[in-house]
C-alpha cells in the first residue's frame, strides 16, 4: 500500500508520475518518481483540459513557488456523510504535464488489457 501524493488515500497501486522537483534536483536531475491514484490522475487530466487557474502559493506535487498554478478537483474519502470531501489541489504546469503523461500511459495500458479476458 502506498499513499497518493495529492489526496493522501492509501491504495495498493498508484500511477507513477515523474515531475521535476527542484528541492531534489541534485539527487534526481531527470525528475523524481511520485505516485498518484487513478482518480487523481483522471482529475489531473480533466484539469489539464479545463486549465482553471488557482490562487495557491506553491505546487502540491513538486513544491515550486512563484509558478502559475492550476486547480485540480479531487475527492478525499471520509468516514462521515457524505463519505468524501472535495479538495482542490494546486498543480504547476510541469506537474500537470507529467500527470497527463501518466494518464495517457494508463489509458493505453487499460486498452491493451481489455481484449485479454
């Protein structure tokens, strides 16, 4: 089990996203692997098509400050009714593109597995 980097929900499998994280650039010059759940990957894909600007101060994935941020609407499960909370994450352009690449890879993976069983 691993926790999603955006919503914090523990899932058995996550979609790998490789954004450039400035804080760890010396250790990971080509980017750092982070995991986001499939629901957040879909939410990032929707946010990439809408491109709604957010007013946050730093990216929720890579931690960059001073970048243009975009709103990603996610649902976080909760134990009280209505059993989820809507949360808006602020994502920078490069992390949004990295999440879009992860979405495209996941969709290709799902398409290749639909004919097997």
